[in-house]
């Protein structure tokens, strides 16, 4: 299975393009990725249209300090948890607030709540 199918990639790319045009753009995350055996979570809201391997979102490596930033999808493909399991996409994730709101909550609680 593809980690991020084309329909979601298209939404991420559209958000990336809109982000360039609007400083105050705070979209809802499009996709939630996680390690089933390592406690890491990524809520991604956009892909860079010029470099579609570069994603932006809320990143939580399970160390108690989630942060907004960039991650390469190719690097996530190589990540393995303690049991050797790869990163997965949460097929049931539906964002109910903006990425900024998720980030504020994650900073308060020390982890992503989604």
C-alpha cells in the first residue's frame, strides 16, 4: 500500500501552493502518519510544490516536545520502530481543527492528541 495515495498528495500539494500565497494560512492536517511500535506521529498539512518529497506538519517523535516543521517523505519510508515495523497512515484520521490548534494542544500536553 502507498503511504500517501495520490488523492491525498493532491490535497497536500494544493495546501503547499496556497501556503505560498497566504501568510495566515492554517489548514487542517490532511494525513496522520505514525509508527505502530515507536510512539512517533506526524500530522501533515502540505507538500512543497517544487519538492513534493518535502512535507510540512506537526512532528512528534515521542520525546515530549512536538513541533511544527518539515520532514522528507523518503526519510519516513526508511523509519522503523523497535519491532522493525514501518510508518503507517491512519486510515481513519479526520482532522477536526487546524494544524495550529493541534500544535497548541500538543505543546500543552507534550504529545499529539489526534
